[in-house]
């Protein structure tokens, strides 16, 4: 029951899958938006900036990925610490 969800589209060329096999991020966001707020991003750096601008002390930020997600783990820690 997240207050907000931030979804990034899979980066082309980073998966050993056809793009037709990717999750439909817009469909997922549309379903979330029925009850909560979901935003879709093309770029991880833009998503990090948006999370940084919205996160408040005491918030929990959960990152779910099947890989390094362009280094988001360390990038988000650095962004939130500054």
C-alpha cells in the first residue's frame, strides 16, 4: 500500500528479451492510479530526482529490480543523503 509508486521503463538493450515481452509499465501505472499515485519514467536519473524532491524524513523508499538498475541503489542513497 505505497503512497506513491515510481515505475521506470526497461532500458532498451539491457535485457536479453524482446521488448514485446517486457511488462506493460503504462498498464501497471494506470491500475495503480485508480487508487494511488503512480508515475512512469524513461530515465532512472529523472526518477531519482523526483524521489529526492518528494521524500521526507521518516519515509521508506523501496527499490525493486531484477538487476543493478543502472546503479540506482547507491545513487538514491547519495541523493537522499545530500
